[in-house]
C-alpha cells in the first residue's frame, strides 16, 4: 500500500446555529463546504512539497462520501452572546521540501484576530521545537516581512479562523476552522 501523503491542502471555516448541538455542527460543516465528506481528524504535520490550493478549488474536487483527512478546530456554545472561536494555523520553513506544522486552537471570548494570531504563534513554536530550535513568538516575529525569524531560518505562517457570538435565543452555535488534505 502506498503511503497516504497529501499532495494538496486547503483552508476552510464555517458557523452553524441549531437547537440541537449535532445539527449545529452539521450546519457549520455545510457552511465550510465539507459536509458531504467522511472526515478523519489528523494531527499536525504539513507534508513536504504539499501545495496549498484555494478553498473553491478544493471544495469542487470533493466527492460525496469521500474519506477526507482534516485538521479541525471546533467550539460550541448555547449561551446567548458568548463569543466562541476556532482557528487552524500553519507554519513552515521557506524550503518547501521540509515539513511544516499545523495547530488547532479553540476558545471562548476570543476574536477571530486573536485566535488566528495564537494559532500561527502556536504552529511556529511547535515547528521550531520539532527542529530543535527555541522560538519566542514575541521576539521572532518580523512584522514588516511577515515571517518568524530564528537565526538563519525563516518560518512563514498562515491561518483560518471563525468566530461567532452565541445565538441570542440560546440555539447551539458551532464554529469550525479546518485544514483539509487531498491525496491527489
């Protein structure tokens, strides 16, 4: 059997509201465009030479019932106005032949911006540690170049996040953020 190594990946996000928690999750998947897939949650390695494609292209290639690997962050609430967020961050070196790291983050009371920043910092810190490098995200971030710099290495990052306030009538509110991996 060939090794299952994704060749392409895309980011997506969604939010759903329903009186039932599971249906709220289903609606968030639908909003993200991945409801027709059988999702298999995977951990956090971005494969070497994997190409990031657009959400639109990725969703168009999905087939109903397809086994689909995803790094997924999710948060739910049924408390009116409670802020929930979910984010997935990616960090990789500029060398595309090197693997990268994907983090998932979910929280209460965080804006989308705060969640994306945290997910990117987390992914960069985790990648650095797997490479045996100490990284302090507050020191390593180069705002002008939009990269993390650690010695001679530079990490590029990106993320996707979804936040929402709990439905005013107490319906379940689910937010998701995903990195969806494709084998072809």
